């Protein structure tokens, strides 16, 4: 009986770990440079241990300040294809100022049953966030 319970626990643990592997990785999105040399870059890294780091970089040329870096960090959890982000008080300091609490993203990938030639880039679409400029942002897995 102990062996059966141990085996079931092991299988369950492996399936949970495998699900996390699907989402973990680096995602990014770049806009620009435009004619005015405006550049916006977003980078989100989901680690397998359930933590994340986010970096936003923007450079608007002649505008003061020309370069702006914003950072966020915290924890992420997944259920089905939805990823929920959270940040605790200890995740905030002078560098990490973005509040990801209540932020939710959808993991989008090509369905394995889809045998068409359609190309679907693996991505996260941020559906909800307190950070208004993140809503509806797609970041692509690299």
C-alpha cells in the first residue's frame, strides 16, 4: 500500500513539474527603433522555482529622461493556461518598483492537434494588471 501511495505521489509531482516546465523560460517583446529612434523593450523571465523577473526598457531619444528602466519581481503560479503573478512586500525596493499583484496572463501556443501550416508563436498575453501599459501586451517566448 505504501508503494502505491508513493508511486501515485511521484507521478503527481512529476506532472506538476512538467506543467511548470511548459511555462518557464524567457519572453520578450521589442518595438522600434522608429524614425525618431524610439525603442521599447519588455523582458519577462519565468523561473521553474515559481519566481519571475520583469524588465522594461524605453529610450525616446531627445525626451528627458531619454532612457527609462523599470523592474518587477515576485512569484507566479499556473492553473490550466492561466498564469497569476504576485509580489510580496519584500519584492519591492528602489530598483523593483512594479506591482504585479493581481496580474494575470494567458499562455498561448499552437494546439498539438492542429496539423495545419499555421504558425502560432508561443507567447504570454497579459490580460489583467494594475500596470495599465501592460494590459493586452503579448510577450513571445525566446
